[in-house]
C-alpha cells in the first residue's frame, strides 16, 4: 500500500515534500494510517484534532492518544475544544452539522495562521461510495454523483483509491494503533445506516457490485468533467460581462436539450441551486420579464432577452448635498463639484452634468429614483416618467434599479449618469455653472 500510495500522490500531484500540510486527525484507523504514510514518505505535516467533547472521557482519550503519537514522532499537534452542543442549539442545526461546520472553520483558520499548504483528509473509497449514495438520496446532479474530489482548493484526499479493508490490513500489518468511536455503530445516523446495513445488502446482490459501482461513478466523473469543460467554452462564447453584472442571452438555448444543466453550471458558483436554474428557465420560456431569483449573495433577473446576474442591490440611503460640498461620493463613483463661470462650453459627457447654479436650491438630495418620478429631459418640452425614460434607453433591469436622481426643491434636476432636466440646463442667461465631473 505504501508504494501504491506514493505513486498515486506523485501521479496526481496531490502532495509535495517541499510543502507542509495540516492532517485532520480523529484518531481513527483511517487518519492514523494516513499519518503513518505521510511520515514514511517524508511529507511534512502538522496534526489538527477537534475534541467535540460529545463522548466524555472517550473524547479526551482520543485526543491524548493522538497527542502522544505526535510527540513520539516529533509532529506539531494542535487541538480545539468547541461548544458543539451550544452551536447546534443556537443555530438550530443537528449536532453532526454543527460538528462539521466547526471542524472545517477551525482547520481553515489554522492553516492560515500557520501558513500551511492544505488540509489532508483521510476519506477513502468506502467513504466515497457512501457520499455518492447520500447525495443520490438528497437528489443530485452530476456533481453529486462524482462524489468527493481528491483535490479541491486546499482540501486534499489522498486515500480515495483505497478501500477500508486495505486500510485496516495495512494498519494491522504495521502495528498501527487507533481509537474506535462507538458512535460509528449507531444506525440512527444516515451515513452509518447506509454503511452498516444498506451497502452490505447491495454488495450481496453481486460480488462485483462495489467495484462495478466505483467504475460506473468514475465514468460519470469523467463525463461530468467533459461537460464542465464544454460548458465553460459555451459560457466564454455567450456570457457578457460588464463590471459587476453578467448577462446571458437566453433565446438561443432555452429550448435545447440540457439547458437547465448549462444554466446551473453558470449559476452554482454564485449560490444558486438546480431547482432555481430550472425555475429561471421556465420563467424565461414564458417571457416573465422582471422575475427575480436570489441566492445569499446574488440576484438573477429575467430581463427581456437576457438573464442578468449581479450582486444583491444594497439599500441606498439618500445623500444630502450642501452648498459648501466639493465632492459627491456615490457607489457608482466620485464626482468633483466645481462652481465655474459659465463660458458657453458644454460638457457633453453623459457621466457629467453642468447645471445652472442660480436655478438650484440647497440643500439638494441624491436618492434612488422612485415609481411616479417625472422630469423634463434636456431638449424636450413635455414631462416624462423616469421609468419610461430608462426603458427608452434600453437599460437592463439591474442597472435601472441602481439609477439615482438629484433633486432640488422636489424637482428632479438630473437623472445621474444619463440626462439633466431641461429646466436646470445652462443657457445664455447662466452666470455660474455647477459642474459635476466624474473622477477616473
């Protein structure tokens, strides 16, 4: 196993003797065998252990056992004693979920503090099968069927090619000691029930069941990677990016096979799930323009011919502009406020504005436009709703929601970044211009 392990990590580029890693160690046979293997092939590492305190003296004995091994082998040992039950109660989640969150958060913090190059985890072949089946029970796509990656970000799983049986045999042959967790035998936990009852029953159907399942899932993993690569190429060809906003024209693909998968491939890294991708596609097909879907950080809008993805709009609090102000800071940028004798030279930049100072009254207000807002755009004689004005400009839904207006005595003087009001313009009678000049 040692030789195969070494060849595997070299072939896959998983670990390097020139780097130092954090081994997540529970004290069980899997992590203790992994510690032994890393030590044998000369991979530098430190050990991290979370004592959840859920098994009383047994939990403390696990920690003592790992600490003793670490000292005997001159390996730096780190331990953490969280309030697992408290977190579960406070966040109204299961003990298992709380423990998982605590574990990874602490490991993440530790590798940053110690400047380590990754977290090495002892997941093996049997864990992989359990994970895939659990994902299937929850409903999953290709990602779930692919299971755990041997390397993803800073998480490294070098034991995935090895079965539990191989690990146990290696441990016994090499005199490796480990701790047993009695809770692993409790079938009230889904993973344990799957491992102890469901999968053994499945393996009885065929003596090759386990290997055939692994081979099938490996093929699906390759198919998933191929699909991911093709999806990436497709997105590069079709996705349009403009500062914070990504837009995807949808008419060309909404009716083709696999459209939901293509859409989900784009959206998943922004926190959207496959059900939302399917609902978005349904809305696009039914021309439900204005329909908005949310993840924790982003909003996806069905807007006429395109899907718009952008960060969730933050609430903009109105800004009061006083006569003495020399600068205006907005999320879209910073403007210089210049009071200049009007020399009949007009600043034609759409981003800037020149207003007749004598026609304005301070303090003025900058706020987000509202339904019902009206103004007379420069060059026009009749009033127009701001909403209609923005529609005429063909501004997409997200950008439209960000538009702000400058208001003087209840009247809109400037739809910022787009058009000033005709009443506030500089003309032959203007003495002094208030010049809003956007900084680069």
